[in-house]
C-alpha cells in the first residue's frame, strides 16, 4: 500500500503540481480532478483534508437507499484514512489539504481534536443549505487566493484563522443537520457511530470494556431489538456488526501506526481475551492482526 506523509508526494501521485506551500495546499477541484489516476488501489494519506462540493446535484448511496440533493456537500478526512477509487467522479468545488505539522503548535489543534467529523464516513458529509454553501465557498475562495498569491510566504496565521472559522461553521451545520429529521443519512446509524467515536475518543488510553448493543440502546433510549431493527433497515447490517467493524478499525489504526504488540492493542480497545480478539479481527478483515501490521508497512 502506498503511504503518503507529505503533500509533495501526495500531489505527485495525483499528477498535480507541487503544493502551493510545503505544509498546505488548496485545489480547485474542477481543474485538479482530471489529472488524477483513473483508478487507484488503497492508499493511506497521513494528511488532513476538507472539501466542499459546490452546487452538487445527484444521488448519494447510504445503506440500502439513495438520497438526492441539489445543494453543496462538505467532507472531511483525517490522517491515516485509506482511500481508493475505480472510476473518477468529477465535481466542482475546493479542497484544502494540510499536514499535521501545520497545526501542531497552534490552538486549532485542540479545536480539531474536539470535532469528531474528521473521522466520519463519506456518507456522513454535511448537506449544505444554499446559504451555508455560499458562506463556505467564500471562505475556501479566500484560502485559495491567499495561497495562490503568497505561496511559501503565506501568513499561516491568516490561513489558520480562516480554517478555524470553517471548522466552527461545520460544527454548527452538523448540529443543524442532526436535528433535521428530513435528512435521511443522519439517522439512528449515524447516532450509533457517534457513540462509538465517543467511546474511543482517545486511543492513547485503554478503554473500559467493549461497547455492546445493550449499552448503545440504553444511551439512545430504545430497546436493543428495536435498535438492531432500525440499523438493519438502514444498512442491511446488525448493530453488532457495526460495533465489530468500528472496534476492529480502531485496532487496525493502533497496529499500523504504533509499535504496540497484538496483546496490548487488544487490551487497549477493550478486549480481555486476546485469542478472541485475533479471531474476530481475522473474521472482520480477512487477515490476522500481525498480517495487518505488516500490510501497513508496505
């Protein structure tokens, strides 16, 4: 698997020009995307990315359904996420990509650590209202103009101030979206994911036990059976499958990004039985924990 730790290497893979700044880059997607490789196997990108799809009109698959929108979308990804594509999707908008070093000594790092949406699935994008899309597009345009004009001499405080505003708006837009019962993707399954993210909000510390269907149902004020029926209706999966997928995903991050051994990783994510952890990992991922670690080093 290709692993990209720098913007220069990532841009080279995407057939793009060198980044406008060593630690950050802004792209006009309509111009950049046609340069991308037409297909790509899984690549791990150890960078932050925020993108806005302008005037998006189309259908998004979520679970068993497809949902239409004529407004913009806003998406986020954090370092360590693996992406791939078989067919390029062309769209207009902006993308801002930045290295973790850009924010490590800035208060915005703590701001980002509080926001869980960087680890959301692509299906959990913000569905922007026309007014929200106008606001976010203006902010992305300002970031892009600053970088285009000043390049490596760009005042990072200006960019980070604009970025802070973008993130604050995003948090507000998500709050609006979670309360909007007409937005289908943010239903019971999204709430389950938020509870799982809360349970594993700090991978540097061992968690207390594994989340269960009963514990999640109690926090959502529904019965375990009702929760499972809702999740299965939306996704075709059981609640337990969602739990296993998420927990093993957290374990995979620790295996590939730390030097912890398999036993320590198992305990870190809440297992008290290492053989059971290894069996479940292989069932979910199709490979053993040790093989996953080696795969991450390719």
